[in-house]
């Protein structure tokens, strides 16, 4: 979508529905129960780029605004939700990308915080955990829970930084490779598989 003066009516409708919301904090989308109005042609690509009708959305403020009204439904669908409607979108991998990381401390007292591609600041803690998966190419793919069942894929460069923090620890009698953050040991892989 371009910055043309005649925006798409679907995007305009969503923006208008959000127009009267307070601008502080995140909207309380978990409290809204609007009707589901079907899918809309919005896609979050695996690299975090938002697309509408096949073209990247180039207005960062619009992407940031829409990112605040994302919700993961119990059936796994990701929707944009306003007080008056809910529309489905496509997410290729994760809703967000973790693009920057700050580490403070070591061992069990370590704190790790991330900034996402839409400027969410998230500290790893019991509610905002890390999970590690193996990609189809065998590469390690860490994810950070951001909010409402929505996750951020950690960039490859930050993945290497996370792996540098890894240590071995026994979990339920088995040796695991993982890392401490936010008072929790986040398992990466069984130590014998690492």
C-alpha cells in the first residue's frame, strides 16, 4: 500500500474505528467482543514486514497502530480487533520480530529485555518467556512471548547472542542447554543433542 491520498477502504475503516481510543498504553482488546467480519488481505511476512493487497505497508505509524490491536484467538487465528469488528489476517511466522536486546547481570539474576520491530519493549519474565524451536533448515529459532498469545521471532544475530549465554543445567533429572532470564531457566535443547 502506498501513501496515496485515497487509502484502501478496509484500512480506513479500521483506522476510523480506532480513532476515538485513548493513545496511552495498549487498547483492552481482550475485553472487546465484536463480531468476526471475515479475513482481510493483510499479511505479516516472516521478516516482519506488513503487507496489504500484496504491497508493503510503508507507513510505520499505521503498522504500529495496527500492531496494538492484534489478538490471538483461542483457535490460533490472529485478528485485528476494534470495539466494532474483528478481521482475520495472515501471519507467516510470528507477529513481531525482536530486533534489539539488552542483557543485565549473570546466572539466575540475569535480566534480558528486547525491543520489537514495532517498538514494544519486553523483559523476559514468567509471563514473557522464551521458547526455542528448530527451523526446517535445522537452524535454531528463538521466540519471545510479547502479549496475548503473540510471539516475536528473535533475529538471527540476537540468536547467536542468546546462545552465547547458554549453560548446561539439570531439568527433571536430564541435562539441558538453556539460559537464565527473569528468574526462569529457559531450555534450548537437551544437552546431549546440542
